[in-house]
């Protein structure tokens, strides 16, 4: 293809800016002096960070988010890795069927999942429980973990495991010394994605939160729908910072495998 | 049972054991809620099909359905057009610039839709930066009503969906052998002809995947239209939310959910004729 001329470059740069700037536009407002939100801020200060970290309900929301994200990450990586190893042992037809089931949460509209989970959680008394939200977020993250680990599992030479067990290694030792090191990048990548997915997720959380397990996105959602102050911008900025750390870690993990 | 058969049975048993925990989560968190909704949708006191009948006959609901489809169509076409243009530009950029622009494209995928939508609320405001920018350029005299109106929802949704359009299109374009394009040009085809007869057919699968993805996601979008839209921009997902949280009408909420799910499945089924469903996962 012909190399880019000045117009093409300008077009790409302009569009890239139009994609990134709106994402980050909220961050300067977290350092605004005013008590209303307007872009760009007139005076700068960190007083809204003080308000955020001085408010027990915001702190609790942040901690709840981190707890739910960590638990869903752990649960989806363990069950997802196990599932990816299981899929490998199935025949092609069963594998396609099972994979299809795992991909289901990716294609179902999230509001349908939210309402269905809410209906089920109500009858089980799980609304407003950490375990309910963790299960919901694990379900949402599972497809990504299964796919991610699946890719590294597919690259695994089955003869290695066979050789190890032929040399007398127990199944657990084969897993620990042969399988695990080669699928670890896939697990880490899937785990980071699962963590961020849970930390970012708002719709399932709004329906399942109840008054007791409000995550950071749930608090932001509630504030934004009524009247918002720069504290919301601080909360949003914290979410951006965490997401950027997650994406940087994700890149690091994938670069190592490549 | 012979040794080979025993080994096979053993293998299947191990596979089942490894799959059980994840399957249990999918059964409890995905299958069971959908079954519960299906049952609820037929449980209206006025008769099993009453909720569906109400959805199909009440004018307000039909308008909402039309809104949802129109919005999904507008947003998908816009995302596809912009995504295709940017993918073509990406192909022609030098490697260094390409990496930077590509990083800009995927960065938003990591950031919560809620945060991105909140940003747009501030940008689209009556006195927000976009309106002031347009006024400064002399394009408008009065601030445009962007927020809590259709343009705001459309802009916000295109912004969220753009990466899902760009990734499959760019992947398809980068699989094209550049020698084909050189050959086409070398044999005297104009740039338009090369585009129409070589580039477009060879990227068709990527375009189809992108179209499926953007349309599917925009049908079920909730956060962005709920925050950026006005009363006349109600989509089916917002309707479901109001059935649950305001009208407390579970049969109606469940029937609307089943309708939305059926629409999503129809899109996947239709797309499956052109795009293998597994291609949808390439984007994730």
C-alpha cells in the first residue's frame, strides 16, 4: 500500500485524539477548585481528593470494588484454567458445544443478564451479598479467561507432559513443572482482564448491589444520575488510573509471551 | 473393556472433572437466570402471553423498539465507516506512528464505559467544550442541544463501539497480501478500482464481523443511552430497567428481556451465515 501522505497522517492523528481525549477529559476535573463540573477547570486544587478520602462511603465503595474484583479474578482464573485444560481433552464436537456455552455471557445483552440475575438473586436472598456479585462477575469474565488460557494451552506440546509422566512424574508434578509454566502468561493475561472487567462493571453491580455492597461504579452511577460534584471526577480518575495500570500490566504479560 | 477404551473413558472423566467448576458457574450465573426470566415472562396474571401481547400492541413500546433499532443502525453504520477509514489510514502509517494510533484505539477498551460516558456528559453540555468550540468556529450561533438528546447518545455510543469496529477490520486488512494491491495498480487499475475490486472484497469478512459486533452491542446498550439520552431516546434496555425498578412489573420486564435476547440471537444467527461465530471472540 502507498505510504501515508500528510492528509492521511493528519486524519489518523485527529481521530486518535478524538478517541483518547474524551476518555481522559474527566481527569483534569478531579483537580478542579470549583464545586461544579465544567471543562476546562478555572483553578486547580486537590481538595476533592481530600473530600473523597475523607468520606467513609466512597472509601467503602473503593474497597468493595477491589474485594469483588480480586475474588472474581481468583475464581475465574482457577475455574477458567481448569475448564481450558478440560476442553483440550474433549472431542471436537463436544469441545465446540462447551466453548459455545462459555461464550454465551459475551453475546447476551448485559441488561438481560442483570435482570435475570436480579430475579434469581432475589429468590435466593443473594441481593446485596458479596458472593452474589462475585459469582456474577466471574461468569462475565470466564469467557475471556477460557479463551486466553485456551490459546496458551493450544500451543502446548502434549509430548512434553507425556515424557514427564513417562519419566515417573505424578500428574500434579506434571502440571506444576510442565503445564503451569507454559500457560502462566495466558492465566495472568486472563486474570488481569477479569480483574479490570469486574472493577469496571456497572450494570450487573447496580442490580445486585442492594444497599450493602455498593462498588465504586455503583456509587458513581447513583451520583451521576442525580447531581454531581467533582468528587465523582475523583472517583472516575481513580478508575482510569487502575485501568491504565491494568492495561500496562497486560501489555507486559503479552510481550513476554511473544 | 479393552485398554484403549479404558483410557478413553478415563480421559473423558478427567475432562468432565476439570470442566465442572466453570460449568457450575455458567449454569448458576448464566443459564439459570435466563430460564428464570423465560418462566417469569409467561407468568402474567392476565394469561401466559399477556406480557408479550402488551409489548407488541402498546404504541409507546413499539416506539421504543423502533428507537432501539434506528439507534443501533445509525451507530453501527457510523462506527463501520469511521472504523474502515481509520483502518485504511493505519495500514499506510509507518510502524512507529501505527503503534501509537493503535494504542489510542485500544486504550478505551480498558476504561469503564461508565467513566467514558460521564466524560461525554461533561463534553456535550450546553456550555461544554464542544459547544464552545463550535461557537468559536462560527459554525453555530446558539449552543446545540447535544446532551440528553439523540446526537449525544449517538456520539457517545460510536465512541464506545469504535474499537470493536476497528479491530476486526484492521485484522482483515493486515491479512491482505500487499503484492495483490501492487499488482492491481501495476496492471493499470485506478485506486478506486483497486479499492472496489481488491481491497473491499478481501476485507469483507472483517467488515461483517465488525458490523455484527457493533450492531449486537448497540442493541443491548444500557449505560450510555441512559445517561446521555433524553426522554424520547428510550431504548429497550432502559424500558426493561424501568419495568423492574419503577413499575415493578416482572412479567413485562422478563418478556422485554426475552425479546431483546431473541433479537441478539437473530443477529448472531444471521451473521453466522457470513461470519463464523468464533470470529466474534477474536475481538475480545
